[in-house]
C-alpha cells in the first residue's frame, strides 16, 4: 500500500438497487431489502476495521413513504427487527449508532428502537454509523434553520454568529463534512441525500446493486477516491 493512501473520514452511501437485485433473481422486492441489510451489516464491520470515522447510510427517505403500503410496512418491520437483533453486535464492535431524520410519521415502536440504539451505543468510540431514516436533505436544512431561528430569538446566539460552520453544527447530527459519496445501482442522482454535507464530497456511482456491494467493492471505491484530486476551489495538487 502506498504511504499516502488516504482513508476518507466521512463516507456516505445511498443504498440503492435492492428492488432490481431481487427482480433480476425472480424474487419479490422485500427479498432485496433483506439482502441489502445483510450486505450493510457486513460492510459496517469492514468499514469500522478500515478506520473510517463516520459512515452515513441512506436507508429510507422522506419520499419513500410514496411506495406501496406493503413495501413501507415490510421495511419498517425489518428496521424494527434488526435494530433489536443486532444492537448487541454493533455495541460489541464499538460502533456508535446515530439516526438522522424526522420523527413524523414513524411509528412509536420504530422510533423507540432508534432511541434505544443511540442510547446503548452513545459511549462507543469506533465507527459512527449515521443511519438516515425518514430523512430528507431539504427537510434537514429547513429543520436546522428553525433550530437556529429559535436560538436567535431566545438570545442564545446573535444573527451575526450564523455562518457555514454554525449551520453545519445545527444539522440533525454534528458530523464532519462528507469526503466520499457512493451511490450503488448505477443511478446518477442525489435523491435528497445530505445536501449540506456533500458540498465538496467526491462522488462515485458503481453499477453494482447494493446487496452485491461487498468488501471488495468498497476497496475499489477507496482506490477511486485516492485517484481523485481534491482541490476545494484551490489549485491542482497532483
Ligand atoms: C434502495 O433500494 C432501498 C430503499 C430505498 C429503501 P430500492 O428499493 O430503491 O431498489 P430499486 O432502486 O427499486 O432497485
Ligand atoms: C434513494 O433511493 C433513497 C434511499 C436509498 C433510501 P430511491 O430509490 O428512493 O431514489 P429514486 O427514487 O430512484 O431517486
Ligand atoms: Mg431505488
């Protein structure tokens, strides 16, 4: 491995292609979601070992409520089941779980399982796994704006103190900017994922459907990232 091989601090993944993965195998969409979750579980372990500090995953968007009742309820039950089943595993691996997104219209039992995961893992010092669930990037910016307006109105901060950094700190979770954004399945769009955080992220769009996105695929993503020349508006480095 080259000496200056860089591991990104904050990686984001839009977990996409579960439905098409299932369809190509002649299975129902929910089988794709189940396989997608198993892929994620393995990947979290690997990414934790690699030394990535933050992994944000897009698990369910505010817009995904437009799907059939059957699919939404399958996904909600899957979340509920795996959050309970795998809490101990995440905890044993020193993973700190966070959730980003709105409460409404999530069911109370799903919300409580999310709170329980955050609480149980809050002192862990390994990978921060930020699960974006009932999440929308525009909603996050709107919600941060409301939080900041409240702080100004109650005198906690002055209007002059509002800047890009303060805004970032008032998003759902105070996380470093995203370095690498991966969207599986070949779609080349953002679909409302972490709009504020991706400002200078490198983008990578592998064709692989998420259930097939394994350790090897993740290593390829890191190789691609290492070949990029990040300039942040400055001059060429390479
Ligand atoms: C991503 O897979 C998972 C969620 C959005 C919950 P999709 O369900 O979007 O799969 P495709 O895009 O239909 O293949
Ligand atoms: C984005 O994928 C949301 C998640 C992966 C959770 P979608 O499959 O919902 O996005 P579109 O509809 O193709 O843009
Ligand atoms: Mg999709």
